[in-house]
């Protein structure tokens, strides 16, 4: 049986052919990659002596913190850490 290069209905004939496009670099699905990356980030932070704190704030406060961080030329995380340290040192 002859094989026609444009016929893609018989996949077994084309299993060894390279497909154009970006190669698959990670065998895990994207959802699993995100979970693994987050787990590794938490481990790195823990090894660096950092602890996670999560809290909810209003949208206005969030925007104000973002603007203050831009003015201070720092990240929002660093700004919040500085503010907490100032409040505890009083």
C-alpha cells in the first residue's frame, strides 16, 4: 500500500514522522505542572526560612498597596513585610 504524505487518517503509517510545532517538553499535564511548581516554590521558601501568610483585603486596600509599592520602587510583598515590621517594632 502506498502512503500519501497528506493523508493523516492512518496514524500508524505516520507514527515516526515529526510534526511541526512546539515540542512537548514536559510529560505532565499543565494542572499537574502548576501543582508541582507551587510545591517546589513552597519548599524553596521554607528552606530559605520564609513562612507563608495569607489574608484577604478589600480591593481598595489592594490597589493602595500596589501604588505604594510602585512609589517605593519595591514589590507589594516587600512593602507589606516592611509595614508589619514597623508595626511590631512600636
